[in-house]
C-alpha cells in the first residue's frame, strides 16, 4: 500500500491497542458483583481485582517506556500485546480469588509495556506539527473515551454473556494486532551509542510507584492515619527520592531529568495528572451515584455514559484543528475550564435525579472538555522531546495519568466517605441512605472542580505559547521513511 496509507493504517493499529488497554481499566468495575458471586470473593479482597492491575500498570510504565527506547519500540509493542492477550485469556478462565488477582497483575504489566511503546511509535511515524496533531486527536479519542466505553461494554457483556467475556474480548483483538504489526510498523529505537540499562533506577521507581498505588488503595479502607498507610507512603517517598538521586548520578539514566527543563513538558504532565485524577474519580463517583442512589442496573449505568464517550470521540478529533489555529495553551486552558464547569454542574445532583436534566448536559460537556484537554496535553508533553527519549516521554505522560488517577480516586473516595459519615452523625440517618451518600458524592465533586481550576492556572503560567512551525529536516526524513 502507499506509504501515506500505511502510516494511517499503522495509526489505526496503535489506537486499537491503546483503546484496549484503557478500556480494561474501567470495564471490570461493573462486573465486580458477578465476579464476587462466582469466585466467592471476600469484600476485603474484591478490590484487588482492580488494584492488582493498577499497581503493575502504573508502576511499570516508565520502565516500559525506556525498554522501548533501548530494545526497540515495535518489539516492546508486540511483547506487550502478547502478554496482555495471554493474561486476558487466563483472567477469563480464572478459578479462584488468587488466580484472578495474579493474572490481573500480569495483565497490568502487559499494559505497561504496550502503552508507552504505542505512543512512542506514533511519535516516530508522524512528524511534529499538523500531521502529528491530527494523529494525536485520533489517539486522544481512543484514550479519552476508553474509560467511558469500558463502563458501557462491561455492563453489556456481564449482563448478556458473563463476566469472563470482559477479558475474553481482548484475545482476538490482541492476536489480530500482533499479526498486523510486522506488516504496518517499522521497528525503531533510541539513536544512542550505548544499550546500558539503569537497573537501580528502574528498581527504585517501579517499586516506589507500586507502593504508592498500594498505599493509596489501603488508605481508602484503613484510613490515611493508619500505621500501615503511613509506613507505605513513607517507603514509597523514600524510594522515589532514591530514584532521583540515582538518576542525577547515573551515566545512563532511566528517566533523564534534563527533560524537565522543558517547562511545557513539566506543566503538561502536571495537567495530565489532574485530568487523570478527575476522570478516574468522576467515573467512580457517578457509577456509585447511578447504582446506589438512582438504583440503575449495570446495563443502565453503562448506557448512561454513552453520551460522555461519544462527546470525547467527536471533540478529540476537532481538538487538533483548534490547536492548529490558536495553539496548545489556550486550547488546554479552555478544556480544563470547561471540564471544571461540567463537574461543577454535577455538584447539584439530587437524590431524585433525572438523567436528561441532571446528568446528560454535564456528560456531553464533560466528554467534550476531556477531548479538548487530552489532545493538547499530549501534544505539549511530547513537544521538543528528542527522538531518543520518545519512549520514556511516552511512559512519563502515561504514568502521570495513571498515578494521578490513583491518587485522585483514593482522595475522592476518602472525601466522599468522610462527608457521608459527617452527614450521618449530624442528621441521624443510616450510612446507606441515599441522602447521605448523595451528600458525600457532592462534596467529592466540589473538590474535583477546584482541582481542575488549579490545573488551568498551571497551564496558563507554565505552558509556553506555541507558534506554527515547519517540520525539521530530520522530521521530514522520518516521515518519508515511514
């Protein structure tokens, strides 16, 4: 096929793989009651179906990004696909608590290898500028809508087939992607004179991020002041500090700290952490609101998010055109402010809520705002990045979203639970009453609104204005070779 067609076919393959990984973060949520019943999970261990995936996925993204740079991005892409598909099959065949939790952890590792390799391949296929922005718009539509689509698809598969199919569906997709990869994607790796690997840095940051996600998960059940929570957070902090020290002294760092001199990249990662925190938390809070307050079924809850997912897809593809006209900073700022407005609208959720009056407008605006935010924040996170650092920069922005999501989810859960408890104490109602739960959800949404406004201020202050630039000679050569 013509080279141009091949590049866009390659993009379709990359986007499909990314959508599959993001989808799997959310698809499990609505299937948890069925999983609990069939595999006889205890209430304490049920959370590990999600947590095991999150720990390995969030903790190993930086490692996956640097491995892609050093060992070859296509090679890591195929390895991640194979591991993800195989572990998905095993998840669907799981026979006990321990087996499903273990296979979910392996699935998270597969996602951590796959996601940064996919984004770094996109960077090397498309030159910085208009075409890359267009590609990132399509990529952003998949990434931004994956969580919302996961809730919908999870409800349908669980209700009409069984919970196993939320995992089985990944297998044919993964195998088809593996078969197409050698035909559509050329291998690439960092143009470095060495192939040394920063093992101490990899061990410290991977362990530190895993401990952080685990600590945040424990905090939601044990409390932020629990001795174990404090100990885990302290250990995580010590490992992250050790990682920084190692990177400053390493001749071949896993994460070259010089990339943070790029002010736009640093601000973009902060903004992505905030977008991730808000998205993860909003889906969690609204799913509980739909099921525990409005008493929606799993299918109804999933269908409710269809408007959100559709808005993300539409606006993600429009966002790259807006970026081309007005630049990254105003587009991203507008996206974050619109996202804040949509969440602020949801703070008034009533106990006797009506979908089309109380949720639908915020879902449409929120989905559009997420698409308008995700594309420019991804462009900003990759602007000015050297080709040798494509994998690690891709791993970093994915890590920011995942770790931001974990922190946001833990904080929102704690805020909602604390607010509900305070309402119960003040009004003498049951903790499971709709009015008490609704009060807690509203408080969490107020917090998310403020967080998004902080993100908009960060973008205004630190993201550099961009001007339309012609691609460099190296970029043109890369594009012609693709």
